[in-house]
C-alpha cells in the first residue's frame, strides 16, 4: 500500500515512473509461489489504479487489471486474504 500512498503525497507525475519501477523491481524478487507475491502484485495494482485515476492513462489501467488478476491467481484458494485483491479489481 506504500506506493498508493506515495501517489497521494507526491502528485508529481515525473516521480510516478520511478515509484512504479521500484514496485516492479520488488516484485521481481518474489517469484511465483513466494508467500509475499500476491501482496506485492496487489500493491502494484493499486498504484497503477491511482496513476490511472490521476492521469487517465489507459495503459496503467490495463496493467492494473492484469496485475490484479495475477494477484488473485497468486493467492491460494481458501486463503483469508483472497478477497483483498478481488476488491481491488472491482474498483
């Protein structure tokens, strides 16, 4: 959620690419099956949604949807947090 907060605190568009790049770099450290991968995907998806909300960037929205679906897929069935990425997709 840290990256989503950054979009609220620092509304400078030139900083957003750096923040998103860092979020993607953190995700690279969480391969499929890693217990934190779903959370990282969820955070990235929220940040991309915020970017779309601020800029109308359709690529950000498209990526946010893809990342949200990946977050759901990375969350084991029956896991108590499985509803969290699903909520993000519906926004």
